[in-house]
């Protein structure tokens, strides 16, 4: 199974894609954009805020708005950071 960030859905293909734990070891769940030195880089963001942020980033990277909205809404709520406990 392909590994993806459990906060934003980014593919974790290379070691450099991974975030870091407090001891600077690689974090296996989160990417370096979402998690750094043992903390989330956006600690106060809501699920809705994360979805909006991902949509904006995907559009900036060339994805159509329709595809970006569908992908974000279908993927992000299912990731471990956002699943209801």
C-alpha cells in the first residue's frame, strides 16, 4: 500500500517527504509540510480549514478546481488526523 500523509494526503515516497518527531527521527504518519520536530505545523487548523488549504494548493499546482474539491473532500476526512474518535 502506498503511504500518504495522514493529515493532508500527500504521497510519502522518499525519506525527505516525511516529517520529524521531537527527537528528529522520521515520522511515519505525516509529511514535512504538516509535522515538524514533533508538532503539527498548523496546530489550530480545523478539518474544514485543511480541506480549503489543500484545495487552494492543488489549484496552484495546476489541478482543476472541480477535481481538487472532489479529491480533498473524499480523502482528507478519512485520514487518521481527522477521523472522529
